[in-house]
């Protein structure tokens, strides 16, 4: 019985794994980077704000590394992919948490705003992953976690570009799984409900609106950062060995109703 318990615990072990996390300067991306680092992984956090990333490194007592980079700059993505390898070597785990929601109405959004959102939310998770897939194939092991959204399944006001990008993440996750999971690389997505982040600040700054959203869940509350911990470790470890191409909605049952 004791051996079985130990085996079960090891299913979620990410020690000796190398993880790259985008959007690591704040919100759920930063929390995801913390969870992996505190569970023993070597983590490189990626975001555009150097000061916030440095705070995150100090928060983890220098056991992690960071790369300040604007993922919105299409011309620099390959250079970034080379630089992150200099810290701990090739990744076992990729977490794509960086995101942009410009909240533009369909009547007013222009091509530049549309392209900016689609690039960061949809194209970066694919092309950044594509660069590292050969390393994961060589190990016959890898975990890629995309970030989906309530808008992967629901249309929200002023969400035309964000919703299109997150709807795309659903199909991208399935397509990446079809392409690469036979090589030991499992690709899944987490779909957060309403969590208090920079992207959702307009929601949580209105207590009545936040409460209204909470009441639309089956559980009856909005998300807390710690709600991410178990699902993330599950999808980043051997515990999810036979799970790929799936979207795990972390929304308290919002999309179940």
C-alpha cells in the first residue's frame, strides 16, 4: 500500500523538468510559473516587463530564470526561442499563458488590432511550440499547455478578436495533438473562467458584475489562483499520459450551464 501511494504521488512529479512559461510577469501566467518552480521544475519565465519578471525571479530566490521579450514582435520570436535555451537547456514543458484582449466591438476594430490579438493569442503558441518540438521528440516526452477561455465556447460583448483567437486555440490544441502526440508530446489546454487578473480587471472592478458572474457558475464563486495548481500539474506531468487534445475548463461549471 505504501509503494502504491508513492507511485501515485510520483505521477505529478515535475522535478528535473524544464518549463518555459509565457505571460509569467502577472496573473495566471505568473502563478503557473510559481506552481511549476515550487514543485521542483526549472522554469524560464517570459514576458515583456523586465521589472515584474525580476520581481518574480527574486520571489523564487533566484531558482528560476527570465527573458524579457515582447512576444507581439513577430520578427524576434526565433531569437527568443534560441535565448531561452541558454538557461536550463531544452524544455520538457511549455505553458502558453500570454494573452491580449483589446475589447473592441466588431464595428470598430481595425486590421492592425485584429492581427495583434490573433498573433499573440493564437500564432505564438503554435510557432513557439513548433521550434521546440524536435527537442521533445528526441526525449519522446513533452507537455504543452495552451490557455483557452470561456470565449472558446461562448460569445462575449466586444470580444470579436479575442473570441476568434480563443476559439482557434481549441482547434489548435486538437490539431497540435494530432500532429505530435504520437511522439510522446501531449498537448492540452486550460480554459479559465473568471479569475482576478489584469485582463479581467474591468470585470472585478465592478463588484455587482463580478457577483453576477459568480452566480452563473455551478459552484457559486469566481476563480481563485490556487484553483489552477492541480489541473496544471496534472497536464504537465505523467499523470496525464493518456490525455491529449483536450480542453479542461477551469470555470466552476460556468460552461456547464
